[in-house]
């Protein structure tokens, strides 16, 4: 997915501005983002 991290960060910022329940969801999403690698590894395999 192109620009996936950017979209998720936008959702997280919106959730943090909402209620406490949504803030917990934002915390969960941000922890998922933290566990993911920032860049994908490119494979140079030729088919």
C-alpha cells in the first residue's frame, strides 16, 4: 500500500483528539506502527 504509514498516522492523530476510548485505539495503532519496519526491503530477484 502506497503511503500506508502516512494514512495511519493521520487516523491516529484524529483518534487522539477524540474521546478517551478513541485515544486507546490510537495508542494501539501507533504501537503497531512502531513494530513495523519503516522501509520495505527491495528484492532484486529477476523473474
